[in-house]
C-alpha cells in the first residue's frame, strides 16, 4: 500500500485529462464564435445586395426605359427585401412571401430586414437606399459567460447618381481609352468614358508628360504604370449607350446603288461646287485650299495631308464601305457639322440623328486599321467624329480642339492618345448635350458607399 501511494505512474495522463476539460471548452466556445462570424458575413453580403437592389429600383424610375426593359412594377423596399429573402433573411412577421425565398423557420432564431430611402448620407444630399439585416439567435456554450442571446447585424448603403454630372465628350463604346507618351487632354466641363469592362478600360502607359484634365468614367477598371493618374477615374460605372447606334446600323448597310444613277462618281473635280449628297468612289486626297459645303459620301479611303493644305467649311463627311480616314502631315482643318445633312432615301430615318455628325468612318474592324489623326495637323472640329467599329488614334504632334462657339465630341470603338498629341475641349459648355439625341446621356450609376 505504501508503494502504491508513492507511485507516480499515470500522473501526467491524469493532469492532462484535467487540463483538457477547460481547453476543450475554450475550443468549443471558439467554434461557436466562428458560427457568429459566418452569420455576420452572410448578413453583410445580404445587406449589400439588398441595398444595391433597392437603389437599382429607384434608378429605374429615372431611366428612359422605365416600364419597358427596366422593371419598376414593385417598390424599392420590396426589391431589397426580396433579395434578402432569396439569401435566407426574412422579417419575423408582416412581410409577404417573396419569389425565390429560401427562408425557413428555425426555433429560437428571429430575423429583421429593413430597407429605407435616405435623402442624405454622411452630410451629402442625394438618393440613397439603406438596408439593415439583423438576426437574434440563442447562445449555447457562451451562456457560461452570461450571454443568453447573440445579436448579429449588418448595414449597407447604396447611392443612385441620376445621370452623369458632366456628359462625356470622348466615349469609347466598346474598347479602352489609352494615354501614352506626352499626350495632353483638356476637357474640364465634359468628360471621358469607356464602356469596356477590362481592368485597363482607361489606361495610362508611362508617367512623364501625360496630362489629363477631364472627369473620367469607366465600366471596368483603371490601370497605370506610374504616378497617380487613376485617382480621379470613377471605375465600375454603368455603360453609356451609343447615341448614334441607329446611324451606324443604317450607314453600315449603305451601298453605291442607293445613290442616284445607282453609282458614285470616280473623283470630284471641285469640292467647292460639288452637289450636296454626292458620292465618290475610290481613294480621295484633300490637298491645297479646299472649301467644303454639304454632305459628302466616300466609298473609299480619304486622306487629308500636306503642310500647305487648308480644309474649311460646313460639311458632313461619310466614309462607308472599307474606306478609312487618315490625317497626316501638317494640314489645318476647320470644319463645322451640317445642321441638316442630306443623303439617299435609305438614310431618311436617321438623317435627323446626323444633325451634329461631322465625320463618320465605318472602318471594317477586319482590316485591323486605325482611323488616324497624326503628324503636325491642326484640327478645329465643331461636331462629332464617329468611328464606331475601329480605334481612333491621335498621334505625332497633332492638335485638335473645339472652336470658340462649338464643341468637339468623339465616339469610337476605342480611343488612343499618344506622342505629343493634344485635345482641347475646354470650350464645350457644361450642359453638353448627348450627341444627336438632344439631351445628355440618361445614365444612372448605382454603387455602394457603405
């Protein structure tokens, strides 16, 4: 008996067993706390989705497609609560059964879902939707700490920007807007926008020399190789519809047979006396002192070149088929768009939309060519340069600007500024209208602010 009492065999196992009791308890308590964290993450994700959905519903009211492609049949709070229900968060009582709901009744668990509109947030007036999700559930092991119930809550706020404050003067309808070299763009009262969802939808290549003074928006992201150019770019916005898409569709289908005599002239003899609405086949070079007046259709390449070349007038230039526009050398161009362009009967339905159209180039993207404005050219454009199927590239030492009493707008598949090129749209008023539409782009942007 004395030996048994003095024996220490198994004492470590006994001590370990005693120590494991609180250790296992702490681990179990940690596991329970982990479930609270998972619930909170789910609640936060649901609150984000509910606020965003409610804000989209409010944006729908201001959309030009409200009631058609934009569904506004239910109120904003209904839309927010419906999304919450689809993520298994529902009010304890009083709410209808929402389509797609995954909510189930669980003993001891109560949920609340609140969706409200706000006229201001964080001291800033505007249109906001706030979603608050909460869940009360019983505590189990945490009771040893005096906790009987656990409250998990999450809040999110989404803002609706009803229309761009500064409509874009430069719009890439599909591709990116790229800056490279020592490009300078001044467009302080109307912006730059890209509908590309790529990470470099607006991209800055290089740091030295690039100067951009313009509000910038993009559906995708902004990339930079140095500096802080992306700081002023609003990323992940709503796309801006191409206001001249109907014009592109109509002109893309244009054929020489649509013109009088079912053909186009081979070469103009005098641009000063040409009949408006006339069409020309083959490559055309504008050089010397050229005065344009009317609407010109070119089924072929158009080149404006030469340091001594001056092109002036009020005109609309339509380049269709496989033709492309090239401006190089050192020409000076001063053109204002036709207020009432003319054309064959096949374009009658879109002529009114062409009222501000200065240059259209329907360059076939299969040709893998850019529409180029380069060299040491100086352009004073009052109207829209529309290149919906190809990249519009500004290069060399070219300089383009709007005249004192006008505005120069660019709509292209993609836009690239490189070299020492300059674009100055500082003459454009803040109330710049949407090209060819008669009103600024009606685009609502919805984004989470909390």
